[in-house]
C-alpha cells in the first residue's frame, strides 16, 4: 500500500518562489491546521487548493488564487467542489490581481 500525499503530486517546476509558497502552505498544514480543525466548505480544502495553485501557476498567480479562495470560504461564501484550473485564462494578467477573485467560481461562465 503506497501512501498518497494530500497535496498536488503532479510535476511542477521547482522554482524558489514556488518552493517558498508550497513550503509555507505545508508548514501551515502541519502546525496551525490541526488547531483550527477541518472547517473548510470546499473540496479540495483551502490549504490543498493553495498548495496546488502555487505549484501549478507560481507564487504570484497561485498566491492570489489562494487568497481569494480563503476569502470565499466562510459564511455567505461559496462551497462545493472547486478545483484549481489547469491553465489560466488569457484575461488574467500579473498587474490585475483582482481578476483572480473569479477563478473557480461557478457563476463565472466565460
């Protein structure tokens, strides 16, 4: 029986920013997450989403996606299955981080 990580296990470039970001998320998972408990309204959990978003899309894009996902995860926010997109939409630019708010929302069709 092989142990499977709860985080993204696909291939991703191991750049310094991505390693820092995923390391920070993993540190949170091993320390604070146990005290807060499993109260995430989404699948995958917000920390798993953050890890995968940073691993796939880098610290800047993935970090904004993770921040906005955590902001949506609360009373009155979204819930359900919300996977990290494999590729980012062309309208998402590094100098317009507010557009990452809509990534993963079901109401965003286009």
